[in-house]
C-alpha cells in the first residue's frame, strides 16, 4: 500500500486511513477501500439502509459500515 501514498492516522482507528490526495482527495477512507467514510455516512443519512449499501457496494461489509459510523461518532465527541 505504500506505493499509493497512504498515511496512517496517528493514534486513531486502525480501520481507517488518510487517502492519497490524488486518489481520494485526502479524505479519510476505510482501510484497503478507496471509499471515503463521509460518503458512507452521508448515504445512510439520506435514508439509505445498510442493506442497500451492501447491495450497491458489494466490496463493503457490515463491519465497514459500522466502523464508518463509529469513526464519525468519535469525531463528533472531540468537538468542543
């Protein structure tokens, strides 16, 4: 993976990584999948369901979706 310029987030969720600016515009993505976490969370926020996401994106797992929500929740907890 080093060839893609992946940067591990320090002291944070090992399931996530900061993507290459060329591949994912520097957005945080699921580890090993070039799909931004924000995209998964937004699809769920826009009335998507876990089942629809799993059908439309067969490379995602239920654990990937839960990890994305957990990551987002962690960011909100850090807000003042």
